C-alpha cells in the first residue's frame, strides 16, 4: 500500500474544535479516517468519557493529519491504542516537560501516556502519523489509566532537526541520508536530502511496520504528481520501498519507520 496527499488535498477537511477555555484546535486530514469518532465534539477538559477499546491487533488504514493549536489551546495528557509519530512543523511549545519547536519528532508507543501539549505564544502546529488508525480517540489520563494494555512504555523525542534554506537546497549537487534515530526493532527516523532532479530509494519499510514520510522542504515527484512541502506519504511493510524523485528545487524528506508490533503480555 502506498498513500500520498498534498497540503492542498487536505485543506478542504480543515475544521476547528474548541477547548473548555474557548481556544481553538484546527485539524486537517491528509488520509485515513478522522482521528476521533465524532468530529463535532468539543475539546473540553477531560471528563472521563472513554471510547470503545478496539480489539488488540486490529488493523485499520493508516492516518496522517495536521493539528494546529492556537495559543492557550492545551491538549491534556492522554494515550492512544496505537503507535504514532508527531512532527512539529511551526510555532513552539512543550510536550510534557520537553520543549518542542520545528523540526521536532516525537514517537509514542501504543498505550504510552504523553502530554500535556501546550502551545507557545505563536501557537503550535504538528503532524500526526499512524500506521494503524486509532478511531477510538484520545484516552485521557488519569481517568483511562486502567485501560492501558500491558505494553512497554516508550516516548522518544528527536529534535533540533535543521532544514536547508531554499536557495542552498536548489543548489545542492548530491544526495544524503541522515540517520536521526535507529533501533533494533525497526523504529527509525531519517532525513533524506535530495539534489534537484535526483532519485533516492526510501529506507526499507519492511524492516519495521511501514513508514510515514513528510516532505519537509522542496518538492518530490511521484506518479506524475508534485508533492511540495507539508505533503505526506505512507509506504506499507509489504510494499517495502519507493523511489523518490526530487523536483527542480531539490527536496528534503523526513522518513519515520514504525517498530515491529509487540503483543501485549497476558
């Protein structure tokens, strides 16, 4: 399976929800089902509402969506039933006690709590990627703590990722792969820097549980379509990999590979 969507493709889906304090959180869906069961619900301070727990191991289609929190719009501590990556692309703020800014990558394993996500004065924008969709919505803590499955807890942050300015990227003559994170179970984060018109093969998705990609700068050509900055792609484990062709401006692509799935202990 290969999925791809541009920022323009996602724009019509953009809508806002409201926190208990009256601040807005915008969301734009690139592909996959909406990341919460009811898109009309408000983001009130967690009241203990919990959605139906999906069956362990149940597979759904991948997700990619952009979240934009305006200043003051706090997302409270919670967890999800699936692994996910989050990539900070604009603004700033904090994830729990950890300051985040562009470009930061956060990985949270299934049933691992994280947060609160607090935007700074300029707001906070980040992508969320999942290889298996979580249609149950956030499980807020501490109310849902007893619903966490007995899986290893894992929070990993890779930050201070520096992108190339547009002029230097367009003048690039070589291609490189920078390894930002690489673990034995397949979990990995790479940054591909492509010279204009050059081709690179993306890291092998079969070494983990698939890969999500974010075009962080420049342009990628895929199946005759141009994917510019803030476009998203997904490659399943079965598909293994794809070739990426940079446009005339070059390209920088963030590649995130999910770890191989682990069953919950009994």
